[in-house]
C-alpha cells in the first residue's frame, strides 16, 4: 500500500466510529523517545522516518508535526504523500492542538491508541473534543486493523547489571523509592518509563535499537513490587535475581487488568509518562499523586561508580574516534575502500562502527551514526543508509555525530572535520560554533541554576550573528541507557508544562551548539560535560563542568583572531587534557598526529 492508500484505509475506519480526527504519535506504550519497529506507525502512515513526529488525519487533510532537526528531511520525505508538514515552534504554524480546535467537526470524536497517548496530553484532547460536543475514542489502534505486515513486538533477553557497574543495588533503590513515595503519601507507584524501570531494577536488554531496555511496567507498593514483562525474555538466572529481590513477575499485557483491581488509595504517577489507558484503568475512588517519577531525577545524578565507569567508556570511545580521525586525515585522496570512486558517508560510518566494536566493553552503538557530508549535514539527524548516501568530496566538511554504549557507560560525540579547502564563510561559521562550545564548557554557576540559565552562554556567539539553531544546546546522557536522558538539558525555551530542573553534581549533559545552512553545510561540535562542585563563597555553593570527551577538535578551520583570550585558554587546556589522557594508547605516526591535533594555538 502507498501512503495515500494507507491514509484512505484509516479514514474508512474513522468513518465507522464517528472519529473526525485521528492522532498517530511516534510513541510506544511507555513514551519512549526511540521505539521499536512494531511502533513505527508514523512512518507507516506518512513515510516520514525521523524520530519525533505526530500525525493528525481528518476526513480531508493529513498533517505531520516535527521539530527543527527534521524540517529539511520531512519536506523531502512527505513529497507526493498529501501529508502536509507543520513546523513545530515556528511563528505562524499551528500546533497540533490548535489544528484540532479548528478542524475537528462539531459532534465528532478525537481518536487514538490510548496506550500511546499520555494522560496529560489526553486531558488537553478531551478539552478540545468537549468544546465540539465530541469525546475521546482511545480504545482501539486503528492502524493495526490494516497493517498486514506489521513487525512483531520486540522481545530480547533481559540481563542483570552488576553492582560494579550500577554502584547501587536494586534493594537500596527500592528502599529509597519507597521513601520518596512516603513523602507524597503514596501507597502505590506506577512506572511506565522503560529507562526508569531499567535503572530501578539494574536490568538491561535490547528491545529498542541502541537503547538497552525492555518492554515492561513496574508497580511498587510499600510491601510489594511487580514487574509486568514478556516472560519469555527472562532466562533462569534473571528470574532468580528477581525472586531474590522479592519482585513478582506478571505478563506484560495484564497490567491494565491488574491496575483495575488495585487496593491502594493514593497512586503516584507521572502524567507525562503514563498512558491514558493506564490511568483510566484505575478503580474509582483512587486519589492521584501526580508528579515526575522520583527515579527520573535521581538516575540523572550519577553516583561515583557510574561516573568512574563513564570516564572509562569515554576513553574506549576516544580510542576509536582518534583512530577514525587519523584514518580520515591520512586518506588524503578520500578514496573508496571498495572501488575506484570517492569515499562515501556509509563507508566512513561503517569504519567508525567497526573501530568501536573492537573495544572490550562494547555493547552497541548508542544511536545510528550521522555521517553527513556538506549539504547533508544541514539536516541535523540525517543518516546515510545502504540505499541512500553521498560521496565525500575533497572540500568542505564531514559532520560525524556518533556514540557507543559500553558495559561502563554511554557516549555521544560530534566532530565536524575538514575534508579540503574551505570558504571564508565556512571558517567563520565553524569558529563561531567553537566559541559557543567553549563558553559553555567554561561556565561557573551557583547552586539553583537550570539549563535555561546557561544556554545563553553557548547561544550568545550565534545570536550575535542574528542566527540560531533549532534545537537544544544539550541533553542529559543515560548510564548504559538512552543517550538522550532527561531531565537535565541546555535549552533557552521554558519546557512544556513549566518544569525546569536544577543542575546538580553528577549530572552529565552534552554541549553541542551548531549552525545549519540548507543546501550548504552543517557544523556541530559536541562534548559531554559532568557537573562538579566548584568553590563555595559567601554567595553559596558554585558548580562548574568537567569535560568527559577526550577527542581533538579540528583546529584547521579556526580563525584564531576571532577567539577571545578565555576561549583560547579553554581550548588549549582542553587539548592538553586530551593529549595527557590519550597519549598512552597510541604510538608512532598516530601519536605524532595526536600531538599535532592537540597543539596549543
């Protein structure tokens, strides 16, 4: 079926149920950022392959909403589908809710799969439907009715993350969690977030590509803990581990039925992370303690064992990256390893993946590598594929955004690499992005600051040019978990629903400003920053950042005269640290290359 035929099939099902607008979200039952193939309904119904989007289908129209990382990509992928792109956070573009308020016919319903729409969003949709004398229709997944070749739901083997890597036992975490529940007078706590569940239980799997988690729900009370999971994924050793920690096992799909029978009267859940179906399965008379999952904030504050392991992961990752950068630099003619043509993005991506896989503790890539040459790099989340990639020419930039998950931690790094002669515009843009990165890395700030307080440090040099980048400056990074982990982040806009999270020692956040020129180039420089204690003065406790990424930043495009004294000092100190940390892993020509790549300017 083509996208147009799929849209028509959906409209036929909508008509049978008096549904005037149907929402399809890039989500699973757990509000995961990345999802497995079973949940790729947005891709199926629209043809869009990005990782963040919502589709709304009405009788006559279909729209797709996505963020600035994907505007260029979406324009290309939606061509000819009749699905219209709506750009999120762009002046003059309606939001999903504004579109529904205008387009929902009087007396008709808003439909969706109630397992994939979170309770907070459902309440907004309910308000819109009620204003048109309609209601919500969330009991069916309509796309499932005609998606004949739908992939199976993922089910990978689940394993225990030992204390030598987690730092804290599951018994200790559950004791802490129950203490947090008590503070809110909650007798029960529903956890739907897969990363939170994996963190609480010290367990990992591979149900989502590049995110080592497993499809599950967790229900915790003062006396009991029940894991809802696909039981075939549990080997005997893991069952014993759960039994030893007094964690009961129930079938994954039975959670809604069980929630309808709970006896606890005050239930803690995060309305932004718990589905409408889950919440509305609870018995009448239950009181809600609505707040963020306590584990969401706690897991972002890495303990000493996690921090030490994460540094080891970054060393392993840097070995691969430095081998890769040396290889690119030595391959002066940029020749393909497979034929007489030029080197390609997919070859570069494969070569880097092979280098990472050689690390003793390597598990998997933390996301699909973005190896984007020239204009492709203007699409922030472009990925080369076997079917679609570009040759790397001996000019301009190659942007490589990549990372790995190791038994010791998770990494994320971007380098923009000179492939040949550059224009003055490219050099100036690169230097501006570098200045942005260095300013944030050098920050000193008092306790109580949130990401919004610091984002201006990175965005300042870009804003001075009247430019911007349509994404955050940085995101939290999970520990052997999702490479994008909240709640800590650097962004200038106040987040949805007004939540802002104080930065604390132990939090790891990326520092990745950039500039993106459509049909021209994309530039991004990304390191990971660990929040650590700084001095304490009469004005309180101050914090600063320790950079965890040990890979040279390309100096060839830098216009040194545009850097301030402090920016040069920060860059030189960073490169001295990189060389001192990594020199023991290289010899001969590679060591000399590393010395030159980290030279003082």
